[in-house]
C-alpha cells in the first residue's frame, strides 16, 4: 500500500509523519527513552548485531567489496571510491535477486534494479565486521580505511617505481592477494577468489559458514552469542529472550546467567510502563492494554523488582535522568500508586519530545483503535542475532547432505 498527502504547512506535515510513525513495526519505537539500557544489554549479549542486519552473507560481501576498492580499479580519490563502492553494492543486490528473487533479506529488494537504498550494506554491517575482527582495526571508519589504504598503496607504488627489482611486481601482487597493503594487515578473510561475484547467492557456503562461526566465537569470547555458536545451541524454535533465558540460564556461566536474569527483570518493568502508556494514550479504550494490565496488576511487586542500580552499574551506563525515571515508576508500581506512575510516564515523554510532539499530550490525534504504540517486550536483538546464527547453521547442514 502506498500513502500520499498534500500538506499546507510544516505543522500539517509533522502531524502526518507522527501518525505514520505509529504504523512502524512493533518494538521499534522507544517512546520512553529506555533505548540506552536496551542497547547496552543487546551489545553485551549479541555484540556486532543490529536491528537492520538481514543476512550473514553481507559480513563477507562488504569486506570483499572494500578490499577490492583499494586495488586501484577506482582510482585514488576517496569520494570517488565511495561512490564506486555504492554502485558495486547495488550491483551485488541485483546479482543476488537474479540468483533467487524470492530469497529473504536481500537489501534493496523492494526497489532494485532501478532504485537503491539510503542505508547501504557497508553502513549496516561495518560495526559487525570490525567487532568480529574480519577487519583488523576496530577504530577506523570506512572512509578512514580507504584514505589510509590508498595512501599506503600510492607510496609503495612510487617506492617500487624508483627501485625496481625482479620480484617487485610479485611482491605487489602478494599484497593484493592477501588483502594487505605495504605490510598493513587490514583484513582477516577466508580464501578470496577474484570471481566471487559469479553466481553470487545470499546463502553462505560451508566454508564461509565455518569461517564466520570460528571468527565470531573467537572475537566475542565470553558473550551469549559466542556461547550459542560454540555449543551449537538451536534457537530457531525459541520465541523470545525470556524463553531463551529459561532454556540457557542453568547452562551458561554465572555472570551471563545473572545478566540474563537482570535483563528479564528489566524487561518486565519496562513492559509494565509500555502497557500503561497504551492505557493512557487510549484513555482506557485499548482492549489489548487492558488485558495485559489485568494480569500484570495481580503481582506488581514481583514484576517491578528489578535491581536498577545493578543494571546501570554492570552495563556502565551514565544517564541520571533515565535512572531517576525508572526508579520513580518502579516505586509507584511497587506501592500500587498507578496514577502517579501514569503521571511519571506522561512527564517523561514530554521531557524527551516537548509537549507539542508528545503523543500523550495529543491523545485524540494519535490514538488509533487497535494500534499498539511504543513497543512491547524487549528481545535485546535476539531475533536479529538469530538470523545470523541460523544462516551459519543452515549452510553447514545443507552442505552435509549435498
């Protein structure tokens, strides 16, 4: 479905955008500003992941493209190289669709081949590529890498030109083959083939899957992500982080188990606040919120019992305003002061957005019967990490039976 509108003022346009914001995927909207805690937990459990990653294959497609980008084929101008990488990423998207147009997770699937995306694979996966030490420097941005690599290559080329030896050409070729330039080891990649784009597909090969599994385990040792991959834990049938915690709490080490329990306790408190948010927005008319609050309200003390100080201390979060807000609603819930909790929630949204943008201050405009606003249960990127994990498992298992 396509939507369009004619707006006569900036205010009218903002109203339409705000309403469209309500139609986003559940769980993506952070109306109460708890994202800093949610993301810290997610980074602890599943480092290198993000909510906009789609398939594990891009953890290799992007490095191959970036490796090739500094071999001289796009020149020396970094901005031109970046534009060429953009075109190459789009070309890979087209190739993936040509291989299997029904495949899930191909970036740009809806707009290719004519259009392209604003958030490119290299933008989406760069943090993961660095986190998993596929790229050896965790500090460099893509642009910094391109600049440094082209500078090193240019200087080496000039040096070789002034001091030609019998093995100079071979030495330069060796650098290109390994993905290194002038002794700088930028990449840690499986066997690289110049024809890697031929028959490109979104599924991993067995070699790629085994490489990624080893690399992620090694680079994220001590995390929940590494534990799952190291022990080949099957998570495809696990619906959410709460159930994952029940399944693994007795198996993982004490520190991870404690953090998983803290995350679940925190989830209950936040979910209570989100249910109340929907109760306030709908002015009590939301059947879904009413039903959720009915069972939550039967044990307010237990569901609001999270140790917030431990959450902030162990995650290293320094955000006094968020801590105060969470502490206030926790106290209100524990003491059964629901109206006071609602007041805290209203004030919190206004403090984050301003009174003109806060939905709770414009309820009649923004309440849509049947809609749920502001997200539900937290999953700390469990679903997103699951896509990477399942891609790895699938590639290994398919190759076993071929």
